[in-house]
C-alpha cells in the first residue's frame, strides 16, 4: 500500500484532535448542539480531507465507536462529528451523560485511502491479509462490515478475523461468493 502521501500527524496535531473530541462531547452535553468547528483556525494537516474513527471507552470497555471509511470533510471536522456521534448516536449504547466524561478514554484512528484486494477465493484473501496492519472492508450486495486494525488485538488469527468480519456484515461465517469485494486500509491510531 502506498501511504507515502499520508505522513503521520505531528504530536501537536494529535493532542489538538484529542482535545476536539472532549470539546465536541462537552459542547453537546451543555448546548444540545454540535460544536462549531472553524476549520481555518487549525493547522493545515488537520484541514486536509481525511477519514477517521473515534472510539470511546470507559474502564477499558467500549462506550461508542463511529467513523467514516471515506474522506468527506477536513479531518478536524470529521473527528468532531465522529466524537459527537460515538458519544450520543452509537445505536449500541444510550446517549452519554455528563458524569461519564471524567473517566472517558479516547482513541482516534485516521485512515489511509482504501485499496481493493483482488481475491478469487477465501484462501487467496487469507494469504493477502496483514495481521495487526490491515483494516478490512467487506462488501457483498447490501451486506457491509469493517474492522479497524485494532481488532487484531482481540482476533489475532486471520481466519477468525475474517469469520467475525463476515458475521458483522450480516453474512454466515463460512460464506464465500465471487461477488464479495474486500478493501484494505491502514490507520494512524493514538489516544
């Protein structure tokens, strides 16, 4: 994968994004509206159009995770929107309350553009998967699922990773079709 055009964020920009997550959640709790983000007030690398995911944990347990697979807006705005969505709109959890903000663990993943994998069989796909590096998107008809590279921590075996990804996409674990499309991406993750 060619990621040369996607250099890593500076330590200062990482800290700014972590602050934006807290500001977006706090602002929503206080005003019931989205944090206004003045793009031009941020460093140029945060103004670049990039895709991101924001994962929120409490006591090392998932509390919300929302993001975009495609780059559709400046990174700082994408992170702010995903932070608010992870805190208040993740369908797996009730909306966040003010008392949860104090012990919130924030994790941000900035994605590289995805590339399609050419795979004629499941065995071929398993050969191409790069554990602990690849995030995968699996598409088949109306079925769609993705796992960030961080999921390798829970599912270190490629076969298990793929089976769970199929299940997340709403497909049987042993399903394969010539119509399955698989895309790979990488992330720069920090907390």
